């Protein structure tokens, strides 16, 4: 499992598509209105939206993320980092912000590589030396 | 050297960028290059005037010539010596000026124009420090105009980061070198 995260519009998907030579049919696009388990594709895009969908459906995000990790050992996960701004007033958005943080921590713990995108520049935060090396 | 600096707000990145630009102007043998501060924020009220006065105070004695350029950023090339050392602070203010026009209009093409101007500048000068703000990790749903502003700034940031030799993220006393580790040698002292 590979985790690619960063703020909005930082080039996360561009990096993944180029680095792993993916095409549109390899990508699962999460939606904030669909709480189904995002499986069947090489890359899960915007995992944060899936987490929001689960919160809207009153589902337990922690157990779903645990299942996602167990069932998708070879997937690439792309997620927006929403952890650095103001604490939202809306309780759902507040729960979302925390659930995304906990999900990223859990996934990063299990992933063989973790890459952060900053203004289009990729930095390898964690790597077991396999698919992704320090040179990205 | 061309350096792109971003990070959270009020965390010392402007001051750090100022030092980088000043150090770049001092080359071996005691020769100094012209040093330019490109001011991009058009003052509209007393709060802005106070902020500008504070920034001018901070730069006092550093040897910067201030060039006010609130739009058409590439025009600094007509006003300055391209061989000098430039500090452009900031892309954030420049985009706000270009996008939210004085007559109340919103220009959705502002980012495209700034990218063109910035590309021209980065192709023409050798020493520049460009400052932006990292505004992309909020847990909030913004109104469409604010979202367009974030998306536009990210587009400009990515071009600047791509064209610069060095990309830095400043967070108070820490500087992360995202690009250019092999060429960037500066004491990480914010």
C-alpha cells in the first residue's frame, strides 16, 4: 500500500498517474455521497471524501478504514490533508477533520511508502526501499 | 539562485526570504548586486498602511529598493536591472490584486496572466526569492470564489516551484528543503 497525501491542488494525482503510469480506468473517484468500500481499482482518489460520506451515513470510520487497509494491500491511496486549518464550527466537518487525520495515521503506519506533495514537489516521508525510493 | 518559499502565515517566512535575497546580493569580493523588494499589495485602508510601515521598518538598513507592482508583474523587468537580486513578496497578494479588481469585477483569468508574467521573470533573472502562502490544508468547504482563489494560487505556486532551483517550506525555526538539497546551502536560522 502506498499513501500519497498533501493539501488541495498540490499535484497528488498528477504525481501518481505519472509515477505509476496509470490511466483513468485505474482510478476510483470517491464521492462524499457514497459510503461504499472503494475497491476494485489500482488507485483510490480523495479518500477524504469517502470518509465524509461515511460520517454523513453515521458509519464507523475507524473500523471501515481498518477493513480498507486489510483488504487492499496493493492499492495506492491519494488523500487530501485537511489537518492544518481552523477547527470547523460544523460538528460533521469537525468529526471529518479528525477522522481523516486518524485514517492517514493508520494508513501511513501500514503503507510501504508515504509521499507528501508540496506545490507539485514530492517528498518521500517513508519508504521500505521497494517501489518508491528516496529519489521519488 | 531562484528560490520559492511557502508555508503557514506569520511564521517568519518573509523575514527568512529577505535574508536569502540579501545574501544573494552579496557576492564574493565585496561586490553587491542591486537588491529589489517587489511590493505586490495595494494599500486600501489604514490597516494596510500600518502593515506596510511595519514592513518598511523591518527592511530599514537592508539596502532594498522598493518597487511597487500590484499588477502586470512582468513590468518589473522594465524597471529593474535583471542582474540584481529580487524578493517578490507575495504571490498571494499579487493574485488577490489581479483577481479582485478595484472596480469590483472578478477576473477568473488572473492566474493564467500571472503564470505568463512570472515565467517571463524567471526566464530573465538569475537571483530571485518568491514568497507564497500554503493555504491548502483546511477542513472547510469554501464559497466558489474563495475556492477559485485557492485553486488559482496553487496553479501559480506549482509553476514557480517547477521553475525555481530551490523549494522551501518555512515553519518558524524550521526550514524543509523540498527541492534543491544539492544546491541550497543556507543556515536554517529563521
